[in-house]
């Protein structure tokens, strides 16, 4: 059984896919790291994050 050498197109496609995979893994790692930092700092998450939470007045 003989194995043929991969075509030039397949070699280029593999290297492009590998580069894209590395970039995507880096992005996922960045989002994960930011999430861990935010959670460990005890930040309160709101639906409209960045704005103060509305205060409910008693007796209204």
C-alpha cells in the first residue's frame, strides 16, 4: 500500500485551519480569563450591566 503525498491545496488548507483554531482558542481563553477575574472579584451582574440597579421604594 502506498501513500500519496498530500496535494499543495490540502497543505495550505491545513495550515490555515490550524492558524484559525489557534486564534479561536486564544479568544476562548481570553473570555474565560475575564470571566474568572470578574467572578472572583465578586462583581454583581445585572441585566443592564454598567448601570446602577433600580431601587424599589417601600410603600409605593
